[in-house]
C-alpha cells in the first residue's frame, strides 16, 4: 500500500510540473495552447486540469503516506 501512495505522489508531482510548465510556456507564447482546445473548452483549461490533477494525486499520496506512518 505504501508503494501505491508513493507512486501517486511521484506521478502527481510529475503531472503538476508538466501542467505548470505547459501553462507558463503557453502564457509567454512559446507553445500554442489552442492545440489543446476541444469543443468549447479553451486550451488553458485543459493544461490547467493536468496541473490540478497532479496536485490532487500528490495530496492523496502524501495523505496516505502520513496516515500509514501514524498507525
């Protein structure tokens, strides 16, 4: 179980970094965020969703690791 939480934490950190770098590069104009747009959703939302998903996964992993250390 601890390996699962550690994996969630690592995957979350990677997704957060990728999403954050994608947003930063998109805002300064190095990449076109319209490529990630589909339907009526803007590309910024899609890239931001990757970063937010990474934050949530990392938080779940950290919570699981702390919970297992306390018990």
